[in-house]
């Protein structure tokens, strides 16, 4: 189907819309590609029958992980408050960094993290693109010894403590404890072969985190995400949860 032709006034309004709004108005072809990429979900996790609800989309996983996240938030409250004070005292700006991320079926949501960078970090991003460890034109953006990161932020990133507020996203239902990490770029920037990772809810940790974390590029991450989706189940989730603390303590691939 051909896209509708916009008259000059409509085109002007569309171009003036914020980026996240334009991304949300994805064209029918893009939505169709995402729907076609959901082929991996065709069997129920209990019965194994075609057309059933897979583990990653089950209510059991949703409510069990939300419950675990809520308990962790209560138990870690003193730690959360302590980190909040350190972030506030270390540099000007808010305690939390709220960023739009892409999750299930390409939907956008606000992900919470402790702020680890200076407040104008996004404005400095383009001037530092040539330092991207994955290449200046890569879809991922990672810099070793990123100059935008604050001293307390380096420690938070090395220990992954900056991601503790992700637990709020799990309780809200935007994320799960286990799943592919949500990307900061929209589905429109995905290659077709990458879209299948959007067939599950994003997670705080996953096969990527226990297999190299930020040391691997996006293509390799997608391969691990697809491996997780194909092998999905409560036992695999438990294995990932058990291995994650050791990876965090080693600081392997953290940045």
C-alpha cells in the first residue's frame, strides 16, 4: 500500500512534530514488519501447543517478576536513598535520568536510571560520535572513558547500580527482570532481521549481560536475544538471574 500524500500544510505539521511523536506514528509497512517478526511466539509455555501464550508473554512471568522487583525495591530502599544523595551531591542536576526507550512491539516507554552523566550529555553526543567504540556510523553508541560521565557515575556504571531504578519499570509492566535490553533508538532504525527482538518485553538483564555486555556489538546482541527467545522458559530465566551477580561483581563489559 502506498503511503498517503501529504499536502504542504500537513507535511509542515508532520516535520514540526517531536521526534518521538513521529516515531510513534510508524507507517503501516513498518508495523507489518514487526508483526511478521513475531513468528517466534507460536507455542504455549505449559502445553507446548501452537497458538498458546509463550513464557516471555505469560502472566506468570509478568506478575512473578513484578513481585520480585517490588520486594527488591523495599529491601534496597536504604541503598537507593544513599545513591540518590551521592548523585545529588556529586554534580548539578536531577537524581534520576529518564530516557525514552523502545520495548515490546516497538512501543516507547520512559526508562528510569540513576543519572551518571552531566546534564547536557545528549547535547554533547554528536560531537563525540567519532569516539564510538562500535564505529562512528554504528547504531549503538558506546565510548570508553566517556568524558560526559561523572566520577560517581563511573562507579555506578561499573557496579551496574545505576540500573536499580529499572525495577520501577518492571513493577509498572514496561520491562521484565529478564529479557533483551531496550534500545534508545526507535524500531524504524532496526534492520528487518533485528525486529524479532521486539517480540518480547525488554529486561534488566539477559544473555547479553552474562555474555560480554557492552563489549559486543548490536548484531551479536540480537543473536543472543534471539537465542534467549527460542530457548525461553523459567529455568533459563533462573540461570540468567543466578549468573548476573557474578558478572556485575566482575564488572565485565560494563561502561
